C-alpha cells in the first residue's frame, strides 16, 4: 500500500509540473490554452531526439527540453496568441485545439506514430525497498527522481513568486491586470515571460514523463483532460492549489486502478465531479472575481 | 470496293484486340492496414513484407498484372469498413487483405460476404474471425493456438499457480480463456485474471497486484507494440528478481521491439508461430532479404503478410485471374512451406494449421532473439474444437 501511495505521489507531482503552466495561463491571461498538451509533447520529443539521435546524456536533455519549449512558447505568444487575448473564450478554444491538431499531425509525419522508448540512464534504474510484508515501501529510482525535481521546482517557484520583484508583478497582474498596468507594470512583458515559462514547464514535464506516461503523437489528446481537471479542481490563482489537486488526482488514479480495475481511469472523473459539485470554484480558490 | 477492304481490316483489327485488352486489365488487391496510430508497427511490417513478396515474385499472377492498393485505417474499425466498401465498389478489388486488429476484421466481414470477395486476414488473431464470414481466410495465427501450447509447457515445467494478464479485447479474452482452462484442466491454480485497456494501458498498478499475489508465473498477452513498455515496467518494479516467472505469447517479445527491450527480457519463455531466428533455409533467405530492404527485423506480422500474398497469388494462378467464389476455393487447402515452417490453410475452417513453437529469449551475437526449443506440430485452432 505504501508503494502505491508513493507511485500516486510521483504521478501527481508529474501532473503538477505539466499542469502548472496551464493554470497560470488561465489565471493570468484568462486564456484557455488547449495547446498546452502539445507543448508537453514537444518537450518529450526534444528529449527523445537529443538522446537517441545525438547521444546527449539524460540530465542535459531536461534543461534543453525546458529551454526549447520555452522559446517556442515565447515565439508563439508574441505572434499567434497575443491577438487572441481579447477574443471570446470559444475562439480561444477553437484556435488552441486547431494548433494542437497541427502539432499532432506534424509530429506524426516527422517521427512516426509508434510509442517512443527512452533508455533511462543506469543510475535511474532499479528501486529501493524499505520495510517488509504489508508495509513495504518500494520506491523506483526514476519516480524518486521525479518527486525530487518537482518538489525543488515547487519550492523554487514559490520563492520566486513571494520573494522577487517579478513575482510580485506577476501576482499583481493576476489579481487585476488593469490596475497593474495603471501602476506601470509592463503587463505585456509579464505575460510573455510567464507564458514562455509555463510552456517550458510543460516541456520539462513531457520530457520527465516519457518513461512513465509514454510518448506518441496522440499524447496531447490523451492527457489534456487531466491537465484541465487539475486546473479546475485546484484553481488557477496559486501554486499550492494545482499542487494539491494533482496529488489528490494522482493518488486516486493509482489506487483506483489497483483496487477497482474495472473503473480504472474513470475514478479521476468521478472524483472531479464529486469535488466540483461540492465546491464549484475549485478546492483552493477564493471566490472568483470574474 | 477500295473503301471496303480497309474498313474490313480495321474491323478485324478491333475485334482481334478486343478480348486481349480485357485480359491485360490489372487485377487489384485491397490491402487495409493500420499505417498510423497505435498499431502502426503492424502496418509497417506487413507493407514491407508485401513489397518484398512482389519484388521477389514479380507483379503477375494468373496471367494478369497484380496491383496492390494500400489503405490506412489507423486501427479504427469504422474506417476499415468504409475503406473496404470503397475498395470493393470503386476499385473492384478481387480480394481484400490485411486487418491489423480483430475489430477491423469483424467490421469488414459483412462486406466480404455481401460482395463475395475473399478476405485474407494477415494479422488479427481472435478465433471467431473465420466464422464471421464464409469468405475469410487467415494466414496469421489464433490466440488459442499460442495459449494452449504455452499452458501445456507450463504444466510440464512445474508451474502450478498463475496470474493471467491480458489486453481487454477479443484476442485477450481468447488467450485468457484457453490458457486458464488448460491450466485448470491440469490441476493448476489461477490466482487472478487481470485485464488492461487496449489503448494507453497503465501497467504500474496492475503489476503491483501481480507482485502481491505471488504466483509461480505470470502469463501475459498484449497486442504487438505494447511489449516494450510492459517489459520496462516489469523490470522497474523488480518483478524480474522476485521469483515470478514471466511466460507470454510471442506478441510480447515481438521481434520488432525485442532488440530494444534490454536484458530484462532474457529468459522469458513464450509461444508463437514465428521467430526471426527460426533455423530453416527458407527463413534465413526471408530474413536476410527483408533486412536488406528495410532497417528492421521481420516479425510475425510480416510473415502473415508474406504468406497472405502467397495464398492470393497461387489462388489467382489457379483461377487465371478470376475472383469471387472460385478464388476463395483456390485459397482453401493450400499447403506450402512458409518462412515459419510448414503451413496448411484448412479447407473446412479456412483457418491456418501450423507448428506452434515454444521459445526462450536468448542473446546471440549481442542481440536478443526468440530461440525455439520445442514445438506442437500441425496445431489446429483449439477454438474451433469446442
């Protein structure tokens, strides 16, 4: 059971890294970016290409995936996304889902349809076993690595948000963009940097998740729903909201597949419906201002 | 009089070329494969094998030119049915072939019956497919063949408690039923029967369940293409060191992915109808030619496609290019040597009768191969004998 709990936590933290960019974009720019899954997929394929075609070591590919996806995100924000901010939500949805289809088709054409496999480095293979019998805690090294990276990210991001000037500008812009602009905060630049960072995080999550979630051109379609659920349940106005929501969902998913395999992946949806019926604004948001 | 002779000559010329023109019309074969999507590796292998057959045997059969039309159904059965309909009505194909997964074959069966077009199933493996239409001929294999052969081996080798893990669709049900029935018949125990979804399966929680059940052996069936992800999880969860033997149908140690699976696959005993390491002259020729034309090894899907083309060509030779009922009858009862071994297309069931090999994954020349060490000869489909 402890092993299951650990697996759920690892899965949840991966979901958190993947969904955080989406939550910030939705909260900050009020923009529903359904192409977020495509950024995650891009990060995953950057890792695969660098590792398999150019022989880069695993640890070097992770920051590379982050940077590459962040650059793509910045470029797209400046050119394609900016004119869409003022448009109604339906237009944003149609635009971003169209972008996703294009990305999926391009990757399918360029990389083929089958699942890609990455060989994780030997120091990340194997597991630690603590305890015995019912209370065995088996921690796969790779999952342990993911938990460590995500915890570090979460702490780092919280520090940035609370401790730096950029962080306070970001929080101001999230709270009320008009007043923030009136105070001289360059809201445009904050948006650009935040979107790039969020996309980069998605790319990093995609790269980390290749081993656990698998990677093929239909990745955005398979996992976009989970990211949206994390944002809906966790709210979009903090970091801890999506973090706790992702953990709850990850643990519920793993436990559900173990104890009630017939329901399998449906457990997540049941949980989401239950939580949203109880608190429609999400678990951790204050009353919505829009 | 002057005008009459040229006119008569022209008339004679037209009459003479008339029937000859009809004779040189190409005969078309519709090949419906999953070239994209989850089963893309199946499509890739079969397409390569068909191309190899045509390269080796020419594009003429029954005195006519054979044109193979490849269509991609992406493993979506509705698309398969629509493509089959278009091929039969628009292109007037003389035979349909391919069918990467069971649902695709089942969806096309009514069209084969209605249009009296023989349907050669080169990949799908559920027993009941040949009963869905009297026009279905199979050159792949059936899961009951593999499952029963493996269950017999398990019983002879001290495996008493098993857990079975299969994918949640037709061939998976066949594999689970026939394997567990045979184990129970030999007074073994089935501790649990687990299923994973056909699309995007998550092996982590289900492997944890296997670990907790502590059987002698874990029996696995997964569709071609999921084996590598499964083996990785199997190793990552420490199951290869936990004393639980992994036995499977050969789809899990698929030649297409075996080379990339790593040492965790060593020693896995599995049962299947084709191994790229099969030590016959015909197979060595096939594998060498295949690898020379493509960068990858042939797997059991490729052999199904290769033999399917052989069945179609020889049947066309017998009917001199005609289709319909005559072509179907020419396919029944064909007996020949395939790269996998001796093969017979049963005249009554239209299913394939072949040797089922028991193999173990071993390393030869630095690469992993399925090395055969035992066989059940001329195995008919157990699914038809119940």
